[in-house]
């Protein structure tokens, strides 16, 4: 992975360059995030949604907070 190469510094901020999904997921694992939602498109372009929260209301709340953050920043 990128972190294994001492010549590469992983930029922690926002970027306009697409990143590999593996890099984003590994960063979340390394950050030890306690609540997570994974959204994406699979190879057949079907939406993929997964969360560690068993209550849909909790996952939806997290999505709404994220939506507000993205719209405001």
C-alpha cells in the first residue's frame, strides 16, 4: 500500500483527485472509527451499503450529518 513507501506522504485533507477505495477504507480502519457506513458502487453498478450500526435510524442520522457537512464545506 502507499503507506509502505517512505517516499510517499499520504495527504490527510480534501483532494480533487480520486483515491483507490482500498486506501480510503484502510485509512478508516487505521483511524479506529467507532461508527461507520460504507457506500459505493459494485462492479455491476449496484449500490452497496453497509454499516456497523444495527439500527437503521442510527445509520440514517450519520448519513444526514455527513450530508450536511458535505453541503456546508
